[in-house]
């Protein structure tokens, strides 16, 4: 006997909606329910649910029949996958359910009802994974791109894959120099998770190069080919801040050590056109000015910059281009 499915309802139907639907279905019997109104004894619980046959898209269930003091009218069979439930009914202790999808795991339950609307208890539910019937992998994700870079994080985004049945999740892989990949994150697509094609990889090392790729996996476990690979270098740990102040012809640079360790001996570099020559410098010694980069070093009395402390140097140059791109001992300084 093939089922007559009702429209899908959500997961909380397991405890609330399914019993209400059962009562409503029986109430719809009208005269049959009224005629048996004096019957208050529910049927016995059906026997254990058993799968007696299955294809990739159908499953046949049976159970030991219930007994009743008047007579069993029908059985109600619940079919649940993730947060979607279907309720079926059959007058016998056997039912064939169609429209199933390969490799999905469904949960089935069954109740007996009599003409008066008395409902039995249910035997333990049955979880059953459909036979595989999907050997086609999803298409590969495309246009993988880096959308954000931090010191220990990289944000990624890509265009979605397609599949002949149902996509299950995306896997984000870190690609090693030898070409092998290791999964560093998964984006699940099945309800009730909102589908997404973005992921932020965390726990990375600062100032380190990485390569990433993404692949799609369907419900049957088929994996797509890898997406395009992206190469990215995480940001540096901030070691310092640099603040520039102009006082007439003088330029003053204040550098603060924002790291956790004391700096003992330092060089400070910044960008400035070679045509703008430094005529005088104080609180530091001019080491070089070439290739558009100025390098200055500490004097004998100011080599130490404790965490949180500052050092200020000044200079006069032949032009007025603002200095930029400061680095303390090779560590980039953020604007301060």
C-alpha cells in the first residue's frame, strides 16, 4: 500500500505537531469517531519496525500488528529527516514510502489508531540509511578569493557548487608545499544551518604564507575536485606605533614599543624620496638614505625602549614630503 503523504512540518513536530495531526486526522472521520465514542481503550503498541525492502528511492516497512478491543482503524507512520517530518497513513501493518533520496538517514515511527481516535504508544523509532544511488560528485567550487587577512586569520569566499542530488558541506583545505591538503574547516549546508559559501580560517601564525582550496561534498560522500588555490600571507604582529608631527621645517617622529619585550638597540626605517636629503638629525644617527628608504639608529644613551615606552627623533630635510612606512628593527609600525 503506497502512502498518502502530508505536507512537511518542522522538527518540533516530533513532540507537538505529530500527535495533534493524528488527533485531527481521526476527528476528520466524523461519524465513525462519533459511533465509537464510548470506546476509550487504545490499541496495543505496534511491534518493532522492520525494513523488508529498499531501493535508492523507496523503502518498505512492516511491523507486528496492534490489537484493539474493537478494532484497529489504521496506522500512522512518521518519516523524519533533519528538521522536516512527513506523516503517512495505512490500513495495514505494511507501507511503501517513495520519493526518498539515496544515502539519507531517515527516522521512522508508527502508531495504531482505532475508530474512536484512541492512539497507541509507539515502538522504538527506527533510523535507516537509504542505499547509495548517487555516484556523481558535485561540481568544484569556483572563484575562491581572500576577503580579509589578520595576524592569525584569513577570511575566504567562493562561488557555490551544484550537485545532482543534495550538497552536504564544503571543506576548506590548507595546501602544503608538496601539494597535499588537510581539512581546516567545514561549512555545513544541511538544514537547519543557513547555507554559506564563506569561512574564516583561524589559529594561523603571524607573518606566514599559506595556500588554501575548497571542495564540495554531497550526501553520498562524493567529493568534488578542488577549487582554484589562493596564496596569502598573514599580517605582522604589531611591534610599534609611529606618530609624525611637523614643527615648521622640523619633522618629529615618536615611536612607541607596543610589543611585550624590551627593545635593546634599534634601527628605524621609513620611506622618503632620495631627492629630499636630510640636513640634520637628532636623538638618532643617520645610517643611510638610499632607494627611497631612510635608516636611522639609536645613540649610545637611548638604545633601550621598554614595553609601552617611546623614543622621539627629529630631522630637517631639504623637502617637505611626509615620511611613511615606518619599521622598528624590521617590524612594521602601525600609525600612532
